[in-house]
C-alpha cells in the first residue's frame, strides 16, 4: 500500500485527500488548526459569514466534481426580484445598468497575455468602458488595479463573473457546509483526519507529500524562496443589519474596484429572522490603509443600503493580504506560477500554483493534478495514499501543470 502525505486542510487539501482515497490510497490529513476549511470556513451562527464574499462558479470542473459526489449540497436561489436589485456605482451615482461598452466587451475576441487589460480593452471599447470593466473585475480578482494585469487573465474573469445567466452558485449554509460534507466523505473513505496537527518538517518515510497550504507556509516548510506569487490586498467587511425593504442585492463599484453583497438575499439562514448579512470586499493598493478601504466600502453601503449605520447589529472588518488567489501580470499566465511538482516526491496544491481556473478552481485543479502526478498518472488504480492538508483544490486536466 502506497502512502501520500497532504499538508493543509482547506479545499485543496480535502480535495487531494478524497481523490487519493478514491484511488485506493491510505490517506492521512494533517491540519494545523483545530477545524478544517482554511479560507473556506464559515463563522458559526447567528451570523454565518465566510472569509470574504464567496460563490462557486458553475462553469468550472470543480463544480461537476463536487456535484458528482453529492458534496455541493442544496443551493440557495436568488429570486428574479432580488437579482434585479443589483446596482452599479458609476461616475459617483448609483445606476441600474452597466455601461453598454462593458456588454460589448463580453463579445470581444481572446485577449493577449502580454498586454495589460486596460490597454487592450481601451482599443476595443474605449477608455471609459475599459476602466469600468477593469473595476468590475475587482470582484473576481481582489486586486486594487485589475487593469494593470494581463489582459488574458482579466478577460477570463470578466467573462465568468459577468456571464448571463450568472455562473455564480451559492451553497445553502455557506462554504463551511461544503467543508463539512467533504470532511465527512473523506472520513468515510478511510482518510485519517488529524486536526491541531502542525507539520514543521516534511516526512521522508511515508511516500509522496502534497503540500496544500498558502505559499508563505509552503515556502517556509520546503525552505524554497522561489515559492512566491502576487496576490491581492483587500479590506473585508461583514455586517448584519436589521431588514429594510428596498435594500440593494449588491453594489458593484465601477469607479474603483469594490463589491458589497447582501448574502441573505439568496440564503436567509445566514442571519436571524429580521436581519440581513452583508459582505463586502474593497481591494487596496500597497500605499493604502485599511481605513482607506473601509471608507470606500462605507460609501457603497451608504448608496445601496440607506440607514445601515443605525440598523447595524453586528460588524467585523479585516485586511486580507496575499490570501485572495494568484494574479497574473502582463506576460505571465498560470503556467508561470510555482510548479505543482517540486521533485523528490513533493507536490504543491493551492490557489497560487501552476494550474488553470478562476479563484478556488485553481485549488481544485492543482489538488487533483498533484494526486495524479503522485500516483504516476494512475488515479483510480487502487494505490495507497496518505494526505496532510490545509489549503484549497479541483479536477486533473493534463499532466503538464508545471
């Protein structure tokens, strides 16, 4: 029986552990915290807020992978009436529809990798439309200047996040409910789940090791200074407010990147009756402070949720640095990120490594690819695997991921 060790217990680690166990491996998962989930954790009741606004995109292979195993669970549905309450902050005013140039940009040809998004999009729809589209993509990049990133990278996220009908899928009970189902499924497959188990040294006698942690943790664990990649820096705001008729479903800032969403619009169970759970994220630049981002978030709240200050019953503000997934600069793509296979039986999984996809899809794809590589391309052949997990993951596509 072959063994694999996976380090980290978030989406990537749980995905790797499940895939390895399904292949017949003996799997042990080590998570440093006392609960699984990583950044996919959901706060306990009464306000079941995620660590930042979360939604699955149904167009990714990870969604099919979860549904095939019954791990996605029941969905929370947004009514047409609530969906019609999406608002856009543009030119200092709240509007019901985005600029027509954004819609035209959805039909544009494939964007180049080696040009920044603003330059490319300006040539297609003009400067104003390019700026609005770039700021809109802040919801899918958590980056303060999406227009400065690779045009190909931003265009993919623009198309996925602005698609009609929407790709976004909301799981009832929050992402923590998915984590619970994944952990239960892994346990039933025989995975040994070790929480409160910090790994400071890679095991050398238990077969391949899948490191499914954030890159800084992987960098320290492997002693490899090359394990780095750019990510976002974002102010996260969670609020519970007393219900008021007429509140927006969400406010998208087209004047600068930012997004505030009322998550109880689709899932009332996230807050007590008579209250609404709002979650927002405002990316900030390297020279900006948390206060700067919070001020912009509060301006969006003023526009879309009048009287929110007097109605607030719960409030939480955090700054997420380097925890929002990879962003690709002009001239780079996912293939340039840290390779999954590190040599000597060590593999990486997570949302900043060399795998395709949007946000958490990178975690799923890298996790399944890591398992495939660790088993010599023989996933499903009855091999034995041990996993130590604490990250994020999705489906194997090709074996050339790094």
